[in-house]
C-alpha cells in the first residue's frame, strides 16, 4: 500500500547501509515493482542494484540497471550508466576467472610485446597508524615551531584499491544517513576518485590574507573602542542630568591603550576561555584520537603527518553533542590549537571526507587566521548568550507592556552582536579559499571536499527542518564553520528537485555574483567547488560535479537599477563637488550669498549623500516591488527553475505564491523576524518580513503552521522571498509592507538631507 512505501523504503536503505543486503532486498523489491510512487520506485531500484551487486548476483543488478537507464531522471540515467559499465566489467572478469579454472582461454588479439598506453602510478607507502604515533614530535612549550612551506604538507595517503571481484558500495552512491534517506531520499554521488600521486600546487600569495587578518583585528578593535566611548559618554551625560550625582572622571579617559592590551591578552588566553564557554554553553567535551580513528583512520594519519612535518604538537580534539555537521578551530598558537567537531559531522561524512575536513582546519592553523577568529568568537559568544538570556527572560514575562521593552533590549543586543561579527565577514570568506586549497594539497582529494561541503549543507538543512528553527549553535558559531547555515537552506534541500550543478550555476556564471556576497559570512559554494574542480583537473582527475561552460547574459541596466540606492551615494558626492565649485565661482564673482553649507564641506557632502541615496531608492522602488498579478504568479513547482536561472538578479522580483510550513524561533529572540524560513515541497527558502507598527497579528503567531506566502522571489547569494502577505488556511493574514517602508526610508533620507542644507 502507498502508506507503507516510505517506511519500507527507509528501512531498506538503512539495511543497505548497514550491510543487511537480504533484508534490504526484501524491503525494496515490493516498492521497486510498484508504480504508485515513481520516486520511491527509482530509489528502491537503485538500492536493489547495490544489494544484488554486493551478494554476487550481478545479472539481476545488470537487468535493473538497464531499466534505470530508460528513466526520465538524468541523474538516475547517469548513475545507471556508470553502474552498468562497472557491473559488466565485473561480470566479464568473473567469466574469465572461471574460464581459467576450466582450462578455456579466450582469444587475445593483443601482441605479446604490446605495452599499455600509460604506466600505472604506484601509491607511495604510508606509515601505519602505530608507526605514525611514534613519529609525532612533541614540542616543548618554550620552543618555537619551525614553519615548513605549505608545499611540503602534501600527504601521501592513498585509499587502498578494492579487492578484485568486490563492488564498493560507495562506488555507486554516497553514504546515506537515516535522516538524509528520510528527508531527501537518495542522493547520487559520482564518487570521483582522488589522486594517487600529485604535484604540489603553485604556492599561493598569502599577503592578501595576512593584510586582511591584520585589518580585521584593527576593525574589531575600532568598533569595540567606539562602542565603549559611546557607552562611557552616555553614562556620564546621564549622571550629569540626574540630581545629586556627579559624572565619573574615569569615564572621560581614553580607553584605547587599555582596550588594546586587553584584546592582546584575550588572544593569548582564548583557547582556555573558549574551552570553558563551549563546555558550559554547548556541552563541549574532550575527544580522543582513538574515537576519531574509529570514524576516520585517514583523518588521524593526516593530523599526525602534518603536525610532524611542521613540528607541531597534535591539536587538542573536542566534540560537540549536536546533530548539525559543523567543525571549527580556535586557539592563539599552533601548540594550543583546538579542533572541535560535532557528532553529526562524524556520522554523516565518509572516512575520506572527514579527513579532508580536518585538513581544512590545519590550513587555518597554518595561515594563522584562526587566532583573530578565536578572538572574535571569545568576544561575541558572551554577547550572543546574553541575547539568549534576555530573550528567554522576555518570554517568561506575561504582561505585554513589560515584554516590549525587553524585546527592544534583546534586539539591541542582537544588533551589537551583528555589528561585531560584521567586522570579520571579509576574512571569513577569504580564508576558506586558502584552507580548501591546503586541504586538497594535503590529501590529494579535492573531490572528497566537494562531497563533504555538500553533505554538510544537507545535514545543516536537515537539522533546521528537524528543530524547525535555526539552533543557537549554528547561529553563534557560524563564522568559524566551513558552511553557512543560511547558504545551506536551499542548497541542502534542493537535491531531490534539482541537480547541484544547476543550482550552483548562478554562483559560477552570473557576472555580478560577487557583489551580492558583501554581507555574507561565507563565499559562494559554487565558486568554492569550481576552484576545487580546477585543482582536480590540474591533477587529471574526473570531477565530482560537472559544470557546463556557458556564459550567463545579464543586462547591465538591470544591475545598475539593482544598485541604484548605493549608486546614488557617489553621485551625491559628485553633486557636492560640482556645487562646491559653483559656489566658489559665485564667491569669486563677489555675488555674496549667505549659504554656510556652501563652504562647510562636511555638511554639503552629508546632505548630498542622503539625497543621492533617497533618489536611487525611489528610482528602484517600482521595479523592486512590482504589482503581484495572479496571472504571473509562480507556484512551488516552478521554484527549482527560479533557482537554476544563472542570469537572475534580485531586481527581477519574480512574483510567487508558495505553500508550506513556517519555521523559525518563537518568542522574543525572533522579534526582528531574523529567523523566518518557509519549508515548501521544493525545499527551504529564507523569508524577509517587516511588520507594521502596532500590528495585532504577529508573524510569530504563525510559526509552525501551514501558510501561503505571497511575495517577490529574489535570486542572490542566498535566495530569499520578500513577503507581501502571510496567510493561514483559516484566513488569518499578515501583511509585510516592504514598499511602504522603502518609501518611508527614501523620504526620510531626503528630508534629512534637506534639513542639513537649510540649517547649516
């Protein structure tokens, strides 16, 4: 019956993953022969091919593969073609082995002196785990670790070849966890191979990363200093106005030197302070090397080899008991570095994928960017925890009158957290390119990193769907993780409706894509994967993803209209310069006009900037928020096509009407609607919502319910929908006045600019 298809399919896939092939066959055969559910039938047939291949019944596996080749799903066709080729070779090899046993020898058309076209490369020998343990060099605390060039970090670990006659399960399909099998179905991985022997990559230019690391520290220092000066001045001004109280003279002093000393000290002690914070907040605990070895033997070998080459002690290993697949590194020096991995990452990634993810963390240590990121985490984590506590306090208050001030306070604290984390966005993006390169060079396996990044995105999206909100861990630790929780929303849930290549084409082909990553914490996933594919092609490897080299055509006028508000800023400066020259001409002609802002440069520039921004916003507003007409509205079925368009820009403003479940945090912590997600049949989509002041129905009243979202879909670095209305099945409706607030912002900016002109 159809109602039993999903449980049986899940049970069959789980049995297949556990190696219970007879059980898997018994569970999957009824579904494979059923025509009521096409997707489930395809997944069951794929599972049967692998199960039959593993128990030696190649003929049955070949027969099912031939049926799958006729499928309408291109991914299934490609997978079945590869499987059929693999199975045919295996069957031929088995027949030849039987012929040798019976004395029959097939005709051989090759000449005795013929030589193969290429000489196979023998993988270099690698030390065993026990030998590697003995080779680890422990450095004393007062020794300075000798730095070895990155080119020497090339690992020689090679995955052993499968035994003759065996068909590796991973050769057909990537590891499927229970959660992924349930939520996303089967995902077909090419399992592109790794390099057996490879040449070191050209040494990267580290100067931009070094300068950006130093600049990030300066930016963080400046923001904290300005916030301190503002707080100190505000306190003293308040004390002056209050009776019987005197201002504190200490608060009039310059905090620059003291703050600089404190930040340097915090960098030095960050490993131990973060140990305490993460243990108390998120349950972090120590993680032994033996336990890691049980999940990935290669990861242990990579850590030992690289640390030995650089004369580092082995980084201290930690684990977080969370299902979301994340990993991060913190510390002040290589000798006190910590690598923290989540339980979910160990469970959802394969052996070689875990190894290369650990190798990326070694890249952060080698480039020293992890020290500044550790300082950022140490500064922002307590602020984020304060935001959580204030939000929880607000949720416990019953009176609405008192709840509003607490919500405002929580929003201010959240804004401070965003401001501090914003200082490291550029570094957070750039450092991942460098760590990906180092990890590929260490392991010779860029394809494993591609699979790992995609599986991490899938796992994060699965965690958000399971929790029905973005967890505190994902949000507070986001800057240090390899994949952002925001970019995982659509990417991690689209696989059942759209190929990764089609979804990521925007990240590669759109000529203006980098402009839309300015406020993103992570680089474009497609851009990262394309760089990894270039490394794979450099080593003459097949790539895990195949991107077609098709340039995307985007009208420049559309992009200029997209950035019209920001384009108004330099135009405002030009206007200010032109007006200043005109005023100087009037003054030279002795036509004295009493216009103070004509010679007060800053007032003229400030007013012109505000008016330029206002004009740009008004020019864009009609195109950004066009009328939503029922005849042009796109529904859930068309969402994959919108995501696959590489020439799309946010200004295109596609009218959509999607049905799904509203996810997000409830209560005070979501007062700004920063965590609103639509779970539709096509995947997860980020929602942007602004409220009316005094609106009776709140967006939080609809979280967890089935809703109809009407609004404007925008394809950017993170796809999102600007909401026009949220409607429940019972008819309750919430309006999101994006056009009105944009108009108000433009008018306010213009009025402010005019006020500066008239009063200066």
